[in-house]
């Protein structure tokens, strides 16, 4: 199992000048669930840890501590097939993306599909 350092998480969010709601929207999570993570009431799943870390431009190792007998560590976690998007970097490069993510979130409950669409739009823009 693992533990999270909620103080580091909150401090980094504030440094990035994001409200809980804004960060939750960036990672396609309900604000109340994000709040519970930041308060230490629930442990986020691995994909959410990665999304939070990417959005806050912070290494998971800075705010997540695995027990010695943990099945996961972030070296093997990186090998999983999650879409590799650094949300914080994208938002700074594409100011309109924040609103687009919010619209997608309202339109779709299939987060993986939304992330795929965003990744395709980014790749198309790079061409």
C-alpha cells in the first residue's frame, strides 16, 4: 500500500495557482473527490496519481510514499499504458485547453475517450 503527503499536494496546487475545482477539472475528477484526496480521506488510484503529478508538474515520488511491500512503484508504473500527457505544460502552452477540457468533461463520461481526442488534437496541431 502507499501513503500520500497531503501538505505537499496542497502546497503545490496553491503554487500553481489552481483551485481544487480547477485541478479536478484538469484531471477529469469530481471536485469533491479531489478534495477528499487532498484531505487524506481517500487514496487516489495509480492513474489519478499520475494525472495529479502531471498537472502539478511534480514527481509522484515527492508526494506518494510506498510501503516496502507495495506491489507498485513508480518505475514500473511508468510502463503501464496510460496516455502520457503533462497537463500543466499543455495548459501553459494552450490557454484555451482549460476551457476545452471543461467542455469535454461535461459532454462525456468516458475519460479515456476524451483524453484520446485531446491527444489527437495536439498531434494534429504539431503537424
